[in-house]
C-alpha cells in the first residue's frame, strides 16, 4: 500500500526537523515525500537536504497552508496521503 506525505512549511518551521525524522522513521516508508515551502526561510532547503534527502521540495505562491497542501496534493500519485 504506497502512501504519500505532504508537509506544508511556513517561516522557519521550528519543528521541521522533528517532523521529517518522524516521517522517515515510519515502518511504512512513503513513496512520495513532498515538502511545500510557503514563504519558508531560505535555510529550510538546507535543513531538508540534510535530514530528508529523498524529499521533493516544492514552492507555493505564499497563499497560506491550504494552498500549500493543495499544491502538494495536486502532485500525489498514490491512493493514500
């Protein structure tokens, strides 16, 4: 049962590293791991690359968390998110 994970990120995301590690530690690994940057701090890209190198980074228009989630959901190719 393949799953996808979509994580919207806004600002500096103080809990981002914990979130990424939690996703990576799951028994069922996601087929897709999408991180949508919504006005995220530039350092977030570097942090994601170090902690979750298999994650795909996407940019959102900065219209808030709903649109950031929808940006990720539009690219999901699994039945479960």
